[in-house]
C-alpha cells in the first residue's frame, strides 16, 4: 500500500441487505465495481462519498487520513452521478465552478478554473448554457468536469455512460478513458456494463449480495470466472464439480477436460465451443450429452441456443447451421464439446 491509497471497509446495514466490502485503490488506478442489480454497488459508492453512514467496524481512509468523520462536502472526493445531478438553474460554467467556490476559491479564480475544465472536455463554447440546453453526452462531460474541478484524490463514477445512446456512449467512453488516464487520484467506476469495465478499468471488483465474489485484472477474471454472474458477464458456460485427473464430475455428467487437477474445480467453455448435432455423434473423443432446446436468441451474427438437460449450457451456432438442424424450442439435440475447448481450474 502506498501513501495516497484509498483503503476502505464499507459496512452498511439497510434492513435485510448488508454490505460488507473491502476496497483498496492506488492513486492513478481505476477500479470497476461490477455486479448485478441490487448487489450493493450504489450503496458502496454512497458510503465512500459520505452519503450513506457506515455501521460498526467500517472505515474509509485516503492516504492514511480517516474520512469517516468528514461530511460529504469536506471529503476530497469528486462524484459523477448516474443522472449527473447538475444544478438546473446554473450555467455549465457555474456548475463546474460550484465545487471550487464551495471549497473557498475566489469567484473569479473558480470561474477561470471551471472554464479551463470545460475546455479540457471540449465544451468551452457551451459554458453559458443551462443543463437542459445540453445533449446527454455534453451533460455527462459537464458532470465529469465538475467532479474533476475540485482536484479530487478519489473520483467516483456511478454508471457514467448508462444514460447515453449507443453512439454517444462509444465516443464518450473513449473520451472518458483519456480523462481517467490523466487523473492522478484513485477512481472507482460503478457499472454493470462489462465493456465499460474492460475499456476503462485497470482492475475489476465484482460484488454480489453485498460481498466481493471475485477481483483481479480483466484477463484473470475473464479466464477464471468464479460465479454464474461473472461467467455470464464474460460469456462462458461455467460448472462446479469434483476433479480427478482429466475428469470433472458434475451433477449429472462427467466431463473430460484438458487440464489435469484434483479436488473441487470449475470447468468453463465458450458457447461457440459447443457443437450441436441432430444424431448422436459416434466414435469421437468429445464430451457428448443429450439436451433440450429451451430458447433461441440472436447473438451478434449468430444464434445463441439455450440448452436444458443434464448440463444447462449456451451454444452459439450460425443461422445456417440452426436452419439445417431445424432447431426449435422443445427439440432434443446432441451437444458436444472437445476436452481441448474446456478450461478447468481449482474452485
Ligand atoms: N433506501 C433503501 N432502503 C433500504 N434498502 C435499500 C434502499 N435502497 C436500496 N436498498 C437495498 O440495498 C441493496 C443494494 O442496493 P444498491 O442500489 O446499492 O444496488 P446496486 O448494485 O447499485 O443495484 P443497481 O445496479 O440496480 O443500481 C438492494 O438489495 C436494496 O434492496
């Protein structure tokens, strides 16, 4: 741990929901907090910002300083909320100048600094506009400028791109990445978009039910998911079973795998590694099982087939293959995966 680190243990009780998440973020590091709806991401962000009180045992320290006793406006933290929460009656310039003013910077200096930040986010010519005169992407950039204008040691972003349409999102994501790379402080990005996390963050922390279930860099997390949510996030089929050598025994089936291990294990493979056949393929070294088609969805240029049966799985097939196999819900097919297409690792 270095001097400027965020070191937080976020403990919050909200009736039946309890958050218990430890977070460390180094200066200049961007951490994405990912998780399904209701996992506690916003609660964690609000706790860091001082908008949600911690219950016993929790703490928020930044560079060794305990922020617990500081009210939100005195914390060295900048926040971009999901809906930006710009002041509707203030111009873009005064929205950005608000933070420095509140921290005692003289009016002229605060406005000059605000114009500088608006210039950096490419909005100098919109400085006098009110939030309702700005597009979604522009409002997002004003919100970012406002958060950065206080030179925060910790920047918090709550689903910063969620309110934008797909095209604006693409441009804004690229621009946001540039600003985050230049930000010397720690950054926590709350998102449930895996693409935002992969593009913007150095490290992923995944929460489910108020707890951290997995953390690490994107390569590690995507290669070795440890929960169904993470597996779906990175587009893998994931199972847990007992390994013995090159075999992993699951609930209803034993899979032959390429890796060799013993004990509790995960097995993962891509939907594109699952081949479907109308008849049982004979004389092959693959894993083969009978499955029922539970659903069919478009997935990029392919179709994603949800398979029910002893090994619930997703399989990606081309539309041509789907037509040839006459894949319709309720039909039974044979699914096959080669051992070399699986990845097994200790649970
Ligand atoms: N005002 C509240 N009072 C009591 N419980 C709440 C309140 N707001 C949220 N919760 C509970 O806290 C839990 C975490 O909610 P939170 O908004 O932090 O999740 P999230 O991960 O940000 O979800 P989402 O992705 O849907 O925004 C939820 O299960 C919810 O039931």
